[in-house]
C-alpha cells in the first residue's frame, strides 16, 4: 500500500512538472491553440484501493524522465489534432479573400463608372456654358451694330393689319412677320424718328414688302396706304339710287365697299367690283355671309335675293381685309354690324313693342329714313301704335325703296305698285329693312317715346315735324306743308 501511494505521488509530481513545461512551450509560440494543453490533463491519479488478496494490475511504465523526450512525445501526439484544427482555417481563408476581392472589384468598378459619369456631365455643362457664352457674345457684338434692314428696291404690296391698342413693338412684329421689314429693331428705330407714328389708326394697310424700315414707316403713316376702310352713312341702301331732282347718283353700300377694296395704283390696281359684291350678297349660303341667327329666318323669307342683306351692314366706320373674296368681305362687315346692333340691347328688346329683333331692325330702318334725330322716339311710337290697330304704315320711304329714282313725296302711281316693301299696298312692316339704320334709330325703336300719335308730317324747310292722333288735323298739316313748298300739290305725303 505504501509503495503504491509513493508511486502515485511521484507520478503526480512528474505530470505537474510536465504541465508547467508545456505552458512554457506555448509562451515560445510553437503552438497556436492553447486548448491542447488540457486535452491530456489527467490529474485525477488517486489510485484505486486494491486488497492484498486481489491481483494487482500491471503498473504502466512511467514516462521517460527526460524533458526533451517528453516534449517530443507531446508534440507527436498533438500534431494530428493541430493539423485538424489549422486545416479548416487554412481552407476558409482563400474563400474569404475571394469574396472580399469580388466586392472590392465591384466597388472599384462603381467608382470608375461614377467618375466617368461625372466627367460626361461636366463635359455637357461645359459645352452648354461655352455655347451660351458664344451666343451672348454674338448678341453683344450685334448690339453694337445697326439692326438688319432691307436696302431695296421694295417688293409687291402686302396687307398689314394694325389692331386697336397695338404698340410700336407689336406693329414692328407684324411688319416683320409679313416680310415688310428685315428686323423689328430697324422698324422701331425708324418709328422713333417719325413723330406721326402716334397718329396711326387701327385698320388695314397696303405696304410694299422688303421695304427699308424708314420707307415702311413713312408708308404706314401716309394717307395712301390705308385700305379696306369703309364709311357707311345713316340710311344708306345696298344698291345705287338716283335723285329725281338732280339726277345724281346716290352710291349704295356695295359701291362704297368696292371703292375701299382697291389695292395698288394704275395698271396694278386690284379691286372687288360692285357686280361681284351684288352677286355674293345674293348667295343662299347665309352662314358664309355672316347672317346672325336672330335674322336668319327674316333673310330667308326675303322675296328678292339681291336685297336679302339690306340693313345688315350697319351705319358707321368699318375696316375689312380687302385681299379677301367678296363673300369674305361681306362676312366681315355683316358680323361686325351684328355685334354693333346687339350692343344696344336688341336681343332683349320687344317687351313693349312685341317685335322680334329682326322686326325691330326693320322698323328702325323706317325711323332712320323718316325722322330727324330729335323726332326718332315719336316716329317709333307712331309705328308701334299703327301696328297695334292694324293700320297701314303708308310711308313714302317704303315706296321709294324699290325705285331707281327717288324723292321725298311719291306719286299715286308709285304708291299703287304692290311690292314686299310698299306699305301703301300692304299691312305691317316691309319684308326687310329699307336702309342701314343708325344705332340712335335702333335705340328709339327698342324704347319708343310714350304717346298716342298715329300721324306726322314735316311742315317747313327747317325740318319741323308735327305729330297728331287726329286724321283731320293731319290733313290740315299736309296743306301747311304744301304751302311751305315741302310738298307738291300734285303729290301727296300719304297717310304719314
């Protein structure tokens, strides 16, 4: 027993010494894994008690006392384990390096692409900046020189429209767009030097193309370049008439339009003719002539196509493009006149008179031909009162309307002619207006002056007109007019 304990104690001390020795080996850096020092640790060496009678198991041979041998033995025993542990680490490192290499490559490529994109964008901006600098430089250089201008000679005439409220800059732009001047700058410089530019009126002008700016401005402010400017006097008819006393021609609206439509001079002059306008005005395509909806049915009912547009071109000053066709010219004038009529409240009238807008226009044309401005309201009331009692209007103006030669009083033969306009031979209003009414006549017809009057007659050369609702009084007034020379005793003023 004592020997066994002595051997165990010796073995324990030897192993303790070996453990301390291996720790020193680790400090020398010969091994990486410190866990191996404890793999063979077996300090539990307390011997199992064996009875004397039991067979003692063979005692293992003690390890060699030499340290060198012990270390070599430990090295041989641990080598396989160390190889097993180190091997996986060595096998994993190449994979990690490969993964890191691929990520690094992608990042490098991305940085390269970013740098290339930055260079491209920078190049584009550099080109744009350079172009802007060049353009600004060209504009700056051009600003020091005179604006582009034509040297002449001028080309064919073109029509230029000046709108109401146009400034010199806007007129210059129109001139340039039409090919009259080479640049707006040249026109503006010339316009500044010409004080008459302030007097330019809205309208149409015939000016030579490719003109030097100074000549274009001079033509614009001159009197001869204005075209398409039409003045329609109150009470004017579409067609020409002649005065019975003098034989002189009373130009109709169609002839006035023809004269205003001329462009150019001499052999190169171009005009729309009276006959062309007369033919165009008789067209069945009323929409192409600009007839408004409120007048459409009345125009369709006209028995004479040549007279269907009567009254639809209002009295006043109008501008039209003379380069258009006859139909286009009439459309411009009729459309503009319709707007003018509507501005008086025509479409809302009729509550008192019980007349449609077109009938109001027809009645206004009678007022225009029969009354002085101061008497228009009373004449309008006479018309309304007679229509209400179904009494013939009997106006000499309606008789004269279809006559080539006219005068204030009419003959019995003239009044006996049955037409769609002769109010001596028919009840009610004429089929169409008999002239171009003024806006004053139209307003008078929309709002007639209050009164009972049924008759009126002009009694002296100063234009004094007297009104009455008594027929006998009316006959006495007619006799007075005859004595003053207003009426010829061989003629009659009728039932006015």
